[in-house]
C-alpha cells in the first residue's frame, strides 16, 4: 500500500486538472452525445421500416439503452495514454519521467484515475438516470437492477484497465511511426467498430460472434450487455473472466513493449 | 482583393511543401479519415441489410422512404461541403483551443491583412482529402448502382444550382466555426463550444424528416447544417425542397454577417497573455 502512496499526488493533479476544465469537458460531452441523438432517430426510422418488433433480439427500447450506455461506458473507460505518451516520446520530455524513482505506467494510470473520478461524477448519474426514466416511461415500471448495475461497474473498471494497457502499448508505436494524430484516428475507428460501440455485435452474424471473444468486445460490448440484462449468470461469469484474461495479457504486452522501446529511445538535448 | 488571393496561394504552396516533407503524416491522417467514414458506411450497410428501405411513418402510414442508395448519396454529399471547409479553413480550430489562450493572436494583429482572413487561410489541411475522397466516391457509386426507377428521377441540370449553392454551404460551416472561435476572445478558450456546435452536423447526413420538430428547426435555421447536405442532395435526387436553395444562400449570408460581427467585437476585447 505504501508503495502506491507515492502515486496519490498524481491522482490529485488529475482531479485538479479536470475540475479546472470541467466546463470544457461538459461542452465537449454535449458535442459527442449528439451522435447518440442522431442514431436515436435513425434507429427509430429503422425499426419503423422493419416488419418485426425486434432486430437480432433488440427492440427499439433496447437499442436506445444500448446507444446511451455504450456511450457512457465508452467515455468512462476511454484512455488517452497513447497520445500523451507518444507526445512525450516525440518531444523528449519522457526523460523527466524516467529519471524519477517511479513506474512509468503507474503515474499515467494514477493521473488518469483523477480525471476519471471527476468525469464519472459528472456524467454517470445524468445518463443512467435519463436511461432509467426512459425505460420507466416505456415499460411502466422501474427496470433498474441493482446487482446488474454493480456488475456493470466491475466490468467497466476491467474495461478501463484493458483500454489503459492497450493504449499504452499502442502509444509506444510512436517510436516507430513518429506520427500520432493519424494513427490515433485509425485506432479509434477500428476499435469503435470491433468493440460494438457503433453497432451491437449481434447484428454482425458469424463475424460478430467471433468478435465477442476478442479483446475489443471486452472494452465496450461486455459491460453494456451486462447493464441491459442480456447475459445470464453463466455468461456474465464467462465474460468477466475473459475481461480479466485480456487485462493480464495487455498488462504484460505493455511491459514488454516498454522494455523494447526504452532500449531504442534517443533524446536529443532535453 | 488580389493581394488576398495571392496570399492564400502562397499559404497553400507552403503547406504542400510540408506535405512533401511529411508524406507519412499525410497518409496516416487521410487513411484515418477514410477509415472513420468506412466504419460509418459499414454500419449503415449492416442496418440496411435487415430493412428494405428507410421509412418515415406518421400514425403507422409510410409518408416517405429512402433506399440504401439514396441514403448513401445524402451521406456522401454531406461530406463535400464539410470536406471543403476542412481543407481550406481548418486553422480556425486552433483559435479556441490555444491561439488566444497563449497570446499567439498578437502575431495576426501585427500583419497588414485582415486578421480573420489570415487565421482562416494560414493552414491548408490535406487530411481533408480523405473526407472529400469518400464523399465523391459515395456520390458516384450510389448513383451508378441505383435501381433504374430511382435514377430516372435525377435531372442532371439540377447540378447547376446545386453546384452554385455549395460555396454557401461551406460558408455555413466556416461561419459557425468563426463565431464560436471568436468567443475565445472573451473566455480565452472556446474550442469545446466550437466542437459542440460543429458536431450538430452529424444530423445533416441523414434525411431530415426522421427527426422531431425541435431538431429539424435547429438544423435548418439555427445551426443550419441540413442545408449543407440533406436538402441540396434530395433536390438533386428528386427535385424536392426547391425552397431550400434560396434559404441556404440567405441563411449562410446572415450567419456570415453575425460571425464577422462577433469576430470584430471580440478582437476589440482581446487581451494578450503578456509574456
């Protein structure tokens, strides 16, 4: 525990940073959530056009919940370590971190946790409350399931961990590619699609079935399906186990890549 | 005026030189933008695989519907004015994010040209070729693969008024960015406000009829991105919404005027960072 204590100042810095820019954060969020509202209407037209009540096991109400909860989990589990690290590598300021007696990844993790505490407290309640009110109005009864909500939170924490280490590994690519902006956009697009953030994996047939087992599904699809109550007890245990598995794998990969990258690091001046 | 055109050409030439130097950067950026669009189109394709056409219903009656090709056409068309603005006037984003906050705006004030014009044209953003490429490919592809009965509705003479309206559609994007970027003269940072308003363009890529009245009013008159995409596209396809063409010109002129006013007022309120 005392080993971790030296990282708490990073968390405090992260909190302070987020509090300072919380108005910016909210405007940014309003811009991003616009996509959900666009799809809200598009899906309505899609369900209107379809002959059945459901598509691939999703009713329209399910779809609305899916849209907003996957937005929420995407936001909370988002990690921009790849960009931050890449930038430090390119401009050389990374040496300032390396000469300190602390772990490279841990100080990023703890600083981002500080950001997460603030963004979580700002958006979790409004979005879940909105979704639950919507479900209440549609179904005439309260649909919120407290144990599922808790499992959802556990799954989101795991998803964040996977995302963090995945991004860390990806950030080290900056060594080889020397380009951040483009590679980051490419990553975002591919991960969004493969993780089910743009459309439920259930819509993709056999390909979607395979995707469920890949690490991307653990980033977004798993927590959202748990929240919606689409998974039974057995499936929940299986997919949470899978998340832990991917978390361990990516933590190991990032350690390995860090070692390799540090050997190649050349900083001019400083 | 001639001076300004010449300046713009010089700026573009500078950025093209940069492009030759950093080919990988360009390639990555362009591939990124193409991929973002590819994912969205793939999503649309998956959705449309399970329905015959996108229908708009009132009380269970189908009022209007759009085939996959028509939706692709509207979507592709929306990328063209957006891409042109992105290509030529991307530099405005920097204003709200860091230029004013760091006091870098001083530079623009000391030059003997209009400050807005200078900021606007300083950067030529080649990433936008990704957007433009996808937009043009989608428009062409959707027309070529269209069922004959829908293609028969297209009168290619309508292309003339539509091409005439496109610069005004671009001006809608640029004016929204200008007005919101100018807020930073008072607040130091306003990039996130620009982002919020800009993202409203997401609504423009789909048939405007599917939205409720609040959204429809916003995207037609307040942040009028529907005028940049759905209305000209549907006019080209079916000859519907002829009214939208003069409205586009009028609304974009009003927006342009407002954005210039905000910019001028803001410039007076600007204080340097003092470093």
